[in-house]
């Protein structure tokens, strides 16, 4: 099997992939075509079926495994597949493990490290809150370990939410040693909880798509609601502390145009915003580098608003 990350412009495609998503549309000239997102464990690639009524294009739908014949082309700096033929595959023709991306780090080891951070929290209210989620809530724990942190931008794989959360928590832990004015218990708790709403915003693999809750509310609002529900179970939880924690979650994207309902108003919210942005950007760049064999300039990237280049390693 040839994995998606190994393709280059001009390559031939003749292999089995998971159809993550399929949509039908028409061109400006009124001709029907299909857009298909193909997936394996190394990532996804956009594919176009320009003649869906062709006899060589079998009937298939989202989440089917399909054998694809076509060629790799480049469009606006991104690779895509120009599909010529498709055959729907049956169980036994493919290994599902080849098609579901998973964190390169051990999930249980990452979770154990996160629990260690929780054990070091001194504030009894914040510690109990974290334990309600990450020690006592079996359903939440299972979803948290299996969730991705995004559909495609960064950490879009099983265990991605855990990996991202742990990275943000590590960064915040460093900030606390560098900037002693930070309330460490508050910041570490906010770091661990900042993206818990993604367990309800995005469905688990293989779908890994936005839920109704995700479309209507988004993970920031969902996360604040989840924290509020647990806080109400803890007698005497200080109101100001609850609001400070919720504010950190609400402001962790930093700017209104990036989806934050609030801008950071306390030092801990600023630190969380920087940690979240740092890990998201560095992971995104890492995934770009790992998914290309090209060297030198790689082309314009909208997220970074820059023409990216792979660093010379020699």
C-alpha cells in the first residue's frame, strides 16, 4: 500500500483508501462532479470525480473503503487526486488500522503524565474538579483518549486531543516557573480543561466530523458548560475562582476573529492563549514537514500567511 503522505505531483494512484467524506456538486457549466476526501493513517487528500456517471465509477458513500485509480495533480499548491475509476471494497480486502491516524506517542503514557499534573494541584476545589473529569468519569475519559483535536488543521488523529492538551499543559508549567506571578493551580487546570469541549464538538474516528453540538455551539462554549456542570457538583466552589477558570477557557483563542467569546483579561488567560497557539502552530508545521518529501520552498500556506520553507538539516 502506498500511503497518502508519500504521493507527489504526477504520481499514479491505484490503491484502497477510506472515503472519509463525499459531496456532489455541479460545475459552472452544469456538469455534475463529486468531491471526495480520501484518508489513511498518514492523512487525507482531496479527490475529484469529474465524471461520476462513468461506468468505471462504482456506487459508494462516505465511510466506505474504495479502490481508487487516478493520478496526482497540484491545484493551488495542494495535491489532489484526479479520479478515473472507483471500486467499492468488501471486508477482508483492507486492514482498518492502515486508515485511522493515531498519535505517535503512547496514549496511556500520555494520560498517566496528565494525571501526574492533576495530582500536583494544591487547590482542593480545582483538584476535585479535575478528578471529576479525568479520574471518575469513565465515559469522558474514553472519549478524551480517543478524540482528535481538529478535523484537519493540527492533531487530527486518535489521541490528538490528549497529545495537544498535554503539550499545552507542559508549556504552561514552564510559564509558571518563568513567571512566578501566575496562579499555577489555575493555569494548569485551565490548560487541562481548555479543549474538553472537543469531546462533544467532533465525533470519534472514522467520522471525525463536527457534531450538531459542535456546529451550533463550538468547543469553547461546550467546554465552559461542561466545567460549569461539574462545578455545581462541588459544594462551596468559590464563585470568583469558577469565573476565572471559565474566562481562561472562553479566552484561550485570544481574539474575537479566532473564535474567542472573550479576550484575555487575566495573566493566566494570556499564558494559556500563547501556549495553545504555540502548540497548534508548531504541530501544524510539523505535520506539513512530515507529509512532504520536497525540499526548499513549499508554497504559500494560508494558516501561516507565508510561503513556507523546509529547513536545511545539513
